[in-house]
């Protein structure tokens, strides 16, 4: 039985901007549970005895999250030259690296059932893989033949590469291949370059060239590689639906209550001391945390997850598949379309938003997010200078942590706002705004005489 796991979370996560500026992207909350917490919980459920997480950014938050779990060691490294280097820097923290262990990419959300099933039958050189949901030009992907992984391709054109790698079973002997990693991706289409980075997939290709047979075990449920912000949105919708659809009756914790005037069209799980108040309408299944208040005619869609210590009041509306983090406030008719909202966000006074909002962010009164373009098209996003049209949530907006908007700010479809930034009153934002930047509008005004005589006096 596999007893140890090495989780690779050493990347900078730059494609995940603006949310990587203030966290390791492997800690992004999905359905109100940080990605790494989901993974560690699933690994422990499988019987894993020791888990090593290797991180190069925002490691303190990871260490804090697992401070009460003796099974988990967090290794903070100064920098990583790539996933093969992260592997090497974490290897020495395993209790017994000579025995087979599980190597897992930290930014992959794998369903608990698939992790448990894979590890229950895992053998040395088994690989956990999953089908591509986007063109292979966006990914490092692999090619299969007769149940084996036979090749990896770096952002390949065409249809040759069909799957992605979530993790694999290795032992200490694999370190030799990582130590002589060439420092770039070697299997590229002609004319395509590679960053100077130690990719673990290249080390696997070297081992396969020397006779290693990598057995492909395909996940039965979707796996989400959280590479860009819209991937977090996609994963959140899936997890909300999975969690909420598991409800088969109302579940009320101690002190929870539902007012007789509330209308509930599905089933709800209501946490300790939480309240569903007068004239609230819940249009499907929903999960509500502890000490949270829904009151005064607010509306909640289906497959919605709401955190602890939230208040949703005065006809505010959460659309289908929304997640609202802990300690959030919605009030005065604010409307959320399908969105992923992190902790401590205030959404009040007649606004509308669609997308993702980072922690500790405040949207001013009347802030509106564009959701549809006049051409009915999808917004082309810029990811580290490369133009890309997301398959899902291309027109959503993305606001980083510790940011705010002024009164009547307008965010056009698909814009991203950096962390610690401000979109001031009256701005119509139609391009991405960098971290730690304030943008405001210059106003030209005209003054003319005015008085009672203008009305004929």
C-alpha cells in the first residue's frame, strides 16, 4: 500500500493572476474548501500516512492550514526551477523514499473517489491521468497507446495529445532522471519555444526512453487543473453541484431555523445558529454555513454554497452555482450571477456581478459587471501576453484580493483587476488593471448660468 505522498506546489502560478499575487494557487478555495485541503482530506481518507507539500510561494498560509494535522509536513523552498526541481527538494522529507510513493501536482482538483480508487490499487509506475477538456495547445499533455503513457507534448498543435497527468507512483530511483533534467521541454512542435524550466514530464520521458513503462489509469470523474482563474470557476460549479445534489432532505444543525414564510424548492443544509428568514426564496438545493442569516426576501438559486457568518438581506440575489465565502455581506438588492466569491467580501447597494472576487474586497454602490457583448462573442483573455479564448467564463470579471470599486463603476466583460487595486467612481473599465493600481476618470464639466428665469419668471 502507498503510504506517502509528495505534493508539488512550487510553481509561481503566474497564469492564475490576479489571485496568485496573494496566495499559492493550490490554496484557492473551491466550494469554500481550499484546493490543498480537499486533496489532503481525500488522501487521508485513502489511508495515506504521510503527506509532504513543497511550496515556493505563500507557504505560511499552507503551513497554517495544516497546523493541526500531524500527517502533513510543509516544506518551504526559496525557489524552484520547475516541477522536477520541486520533486528533488521535497524528496528528502519523505520518511522512506526508497519505497513507492505518490507524486501529485498540487494544482489538480481530483475527486475523492478517484484518489481513493487509484491509491487502493496503485503500483509502481502507475499514472493518474484525465482527458483534456481544452485544446492541447494550452497544456503539457500526453499520448496514450494500449493503456500506457507513451509521450508528453508541450502545447502541441493537432490531436495527438489527448490527456493530462495529475500524478504518478515513483520511488527514489526516479531522482536520478530529475537531477539531469535538461532544463527545458524537449518534445515540441517545430517553431515552438520552451521556457528554461525543469519539467517533471521531461524526466518521465527520459525514464520511458530507458524502458520505464508508465501505466495509464484514467480518472472516472472530471479532474480540474487550476491553471487560470476560469478553471477555478469551472471547478467551483462542478463541486457545488456535486455537494448540493447529495442532499436528499433538509439538514438543520443545532440552533438553525427556517421561517414558515420561506419558500424552499429543494433541500438545504443549514449550519449552527443560522437562519432562513421571512420571505426568503431558495430555488434549489443549497448549503449554508454556521451563524449565517438569510432574510428580508433574498433569493438563492440552485446549487449554491454559502459560508459561515454571512448576511444576505433586503432582496439580494445569488444566482445558480454561486459560492459565497465566509464573513460576506450582500444587501440592498445586489445580484450575483454564477460567481465564486472568496472570504470577507461586501456587495451592497444595487449592483450586479458575474465572475470571481478575491478576499477582503468591497464593491461600491451601483457597481455593475458587463455579462454580454454586443457581438454575442467571447472575450479574448491575455495570459502572460498570450491571447486565449476560454472555453468557459470568458466574459466573467476577475477581481483580486484587497481591492475595491467606487460608486457606479462599470467592469466590461472579461476584465481582470489586480490585487490591492481600486477602480474609482464612474470608471468604465475595458482592460485589465495591474496589481496595486488606482484608476480614476478625468471629468470635463461645463458651467452655465441658471435660475428661475429659465422657467419664464
